[in-house]
C-alpha cells in the first residue's frame, strides 16, 4: 500500500472527477491520501472531501503565494481548525521567492504562525520552499530553538545541504514526480542518501506528473511511478519501499487512522 502524502483534491482539475480519481488511486495500490489546504477561505471545501472518504485526510494552512491575502499573524485560526478529527497537519506553508506572489516579510510572518500552530498542536508542519532554501532553514532552526515541532519538506527539489539540515531537525522529506524527470539527476543523487525511514512519496497533483505520465494532469494513482523510481534509487524492492514510506507517513501524521485505508 502507498500513501500519497501531498495532493490537492479540491483543485478544479481533480474535483470534477473525485470518485473516479479515488477509484483509480485504489486500483494503483494507493491506500490513502493527504489533501492539502492552501487557503483558509477554501478550507471547508478541503475538509468536506475528507468527510466523504475514510482514507483521505487533510491539512489546514495558507500557501506562501497567498500570504498577502490570507497570511496568518497568529496561530489561532489554524489551531481551531485542527479540532476536526480529519485535520492531521499544518500547512502547506513556507517561503517561495521564485514567483513572489506575496511580499517576503508577509510570507515569513505567516510561516512562523504556522510553526507556532504545529508546536502547539503537535501536528506536522508541511513546508514548501522554492528559491528560498537558506531563509527557510534559518527560520526552521530559529523556531526549533523555541521548542520542537514535527514536519517535512514537501516536493523536495533542493540540494544536499537542505536535506541534511532538515534531517537534523528531525524532519521527513517527501519526494514528488520531479525525481523521474530527465533533468533531475542532482535530486536523484540526494535521494540516494536520504535514510529510508525518513522518506515519503507524493504527487503534488494536479501538478508535476511523473514520467511516463508527463504532460498529463497528475493524480494520486501516479504516485506509484514516483515510488518505483525512489525504490530503484534506494536499491530496494517496491514492496519494501511501499512499506517503509507508508509506515513513515503514519509515524509522522500520527493523528491519521491507518485502519481507514483500503
């Protein structure tokens, strides 16, 4: 069984075909999915998906792109949302200096509020970082000095230095379909060195469909292709990779109930 640790089932590309998307995931051996919040004004829609499906959980958070409009200054709204049994993570949050859809200062302020929510609830922080690796690690390390919190770097595409710092913080690292791309040899080198007990796999669907589905709308079923590539890089069988990444998911997202999977 595989778990897609990061997808966006509420996005239009997938929401219009929800039942078929989940059916294809089951056929591909995907036993559970974590659908990710990017805006609080759309959170109820995300949460509603989890209420319709026992093997789908969600996070609550504001993507750094949305920090200008919805950035959180305090953790209060995030913490309140975690009272729902299907909310198992905080985010996605972090820093994105590639597009800079929101001012850097507002991204950082919201990032810290999400960290505070993670620390207060014990739920894992789901971190997005793009063109902001040093700043992201600096904030995570500074905040860790105020008290520990669990988390992961999602859709990992950074270098070995970021991986080492994240692992030192006790974080997990989630690998997307990028690892299958022709130009991603440097990422594949990093993945080979990440301990198997710290790896998760994800689609980030509807984006970043892995080879051989490149160019198509990504969906949770396709996480099997990413898992196969990661197993190859780690030199393990696919069954071992599936067992390890699924165990890692439930260790990190401990609020999620494994018996719901199927």
